[in-house]
C-alpha cells in the first residue's frame, strides 16, 4: 500500500510543470499569477490528502489538469451574476429579492459616478444629514411623524430595541418568536440588543390579559412581530394591534411593530388581503414600525423605522446608528423608488408590476413563448419534445402573503432525449446566463410572472448552448 501511495504522489504534476502550459497565461491575465498559483496549490493539496487517506489513487495527470482548469474557470469569472428567474416567486430571497425600477437604477448610476450631496446642504452651504433625502418621503407615504433608515430591517430592529429597551423588558407573544431565513431569530436579536425577553401566551393563542399581567415597572416595550412564512392554522388567537397599542399607552410604554415587508399600497385588487400597510399599522396606534425596503416595497436593501417623533429622536442619538448607516447608492435607489410611490407610478416598480399582472396577460405571454420555443425546437435534431402552456400558482415570496396564491401561467417543457428533468435543470443552471426554475410532472416550468422583457430570448440561447442545431426534416 505504501508503494501505491508513493506511486500516486508521483502522478501529481509539479507547480512548475503546470505553470508552463500556454492556457495558464489567460487565467493570469484575469486574476494574477499569485492567485493562479494559490488555486493550483489548492487542487494539488486535495489530491495529496486523498492519497494519504487512501481514498483516491486511481488518476493521471490529465485528470489533475482538468480539475485545475475547472477551478481556475470558476475563480476567473464573477460568481455574482445575472440569472433568469423563471420560478414564479416574485421576491426570491436567494435571487436578490426585489428588482430596481429604471428610475432607481439611473439614480444609482448618477450618484455613484459623481460627487454628490450625501451629507451636504446646497441651500445652507453646510453639512447636511444623509437621512434627509428619504425620511421626509417615508413620512409623507406612511403618515408617520418621523422616520429613520439603516442598512436593513434586522438592523432596524436591533437599533430600536437597543435604544428603547436596553436593560429593560420587552414583551412578545410566544407565537411570534420566529426564525426568519439566515438564522434571524427574534430571541437572539433581543439578546443582542440587551433587552430582556418576556414571553407571553401559548404558541397558538395569546390574549390581551397575557400581555397585561406581564407588564412591570421595568417593561419598556410591547413588541409585535410579523411571522414571515410561519403560520398556525386552526385554534388560534392573536391580539389586534389596536388593543396592544391601547394597553401600552395606558401603562406609558412603547408599542413597536416589525412588519417585515413594508407594504405601502393596498394589494386587495391582486387578491392579496392578509398584510397591513405601514400606514394602517401607524393608524392603529403603533408608536414605531420597522420594515424592509427590498421586499414588498420594491426598492433596495434598507431598513426603515417610522413612527412617533419623540421615539425616533431617541434612536438618532444611539451610538449603534453610525454602524448601521446607509451608503449613498442605496439612498439614491430608495429615494427614486419612494418618489415613484409619491407620483402614483406603481407600475414602474417591478415587484408591484409583477404582483398586479393579470392572468389573461400572463396566458398570452406564455402562448407567445410556447410558439417561440416550438419554432426553435423544430430547427434542432430533437424529435421527442413536449411543450405546452399550463396553469400555475405563483407566490409573492420574501415572507409576505405565504397563504395567498397568485394565478399564473407557465410553459412546461419535457426533453427526454437530453435526459431527466433534473439533468435539464442542471444544464439550465449552468448556462452562460443561468436559468433558475423548477419542475412538475417530469416537466420543467418557465413561469411567466417573473420573466423580464428579453428573458425568453435568453432561455432559447441557453438551450442553444447545449444543443446541436440540425436542419428540419424535409428541407
């Protein structure tokens, strides 16, 4: 066995031998010679470890070279790239959540390439405050007395709890002690903020008396948390925000609500009815409301806090605020998005536009794409293609409206000559522009709702990357 290990070790090509291959120069021009050498070392070390563990001694130099090239290919191209979202999930957390409106993209470009008024008042000729660009817009759109922004909604919750309830008690229903994607757990966030969590009620039912009996002289907050994708059905009970607000104010404490997605407009017309707008929360008596900018609002990643001017002022002086402040490009995108709301130009915001897409329009879009795909497949050597328009259920995503359904349409495709559905999904994911979608009944589904203009052509191009074009029979 020792001789076999030594023989295998000798099969590993040296660094010097690999570096003289002509193709190495291409990678050096992309990531530099030192990074190329480090990548090669990474591959060679993997082989040495496998050999020492007697796990892999059956290989030759060509296999090593192939693995080196594969890793260099990966590291010499950006891993952060555009993808086509054909899943039907509008606010897809893994795919970047909300898309920016054209106006927001232009605003980012204008600000990113020039000196700007980030913290400068042209009118006064003195230093300004970066939040001024968007805070008045938030107040106008939500009816709040004051507003403040931070880098994301988790930061907003941490800031508010730390500034208002540090070393004091915060009361939360057990049914709202949720974990949101990425291990964002409410109890952990509260511990980080140095506020003492007081759990009340049961997992499925919490009553006003549960909150009332838990209030002490050390209570600072009553906190209501949006449950995101988590729901309990059946024998349940939650306390309306109006009653929580009245209870909090009776005892001279703050009622804070984390609504998560931050919806600014009514979505009943789209059939979505179980989420309150930020304005509705404030009108119901919430002193403070925190929410995200890159979910239902349809803007960039940002955390917004709106509510009572007296309460917001306490947040402005909390030292953590500087660590959570927002950069210039995010503010530019957020301001542009909020101005679209101010003008009533909701259809210009991609997230809102996709939510309100009419089923009949989606069906027409699917029929056009079906014809486009059929025309393409007819020009190939494939003869066992199945393609059709099917009904689908699309979703909002981002933790919003988890029980609501959006009627949609998709083009379903089956290509048995290329292998299983799983293999085809893998091929699409590895296209030059990755196509991300799902499957049902052994067919891949291209949901129309989340396709952007021009995406259909990119999908056809992706098929073309791994298909050989052949003349149609009979030509």
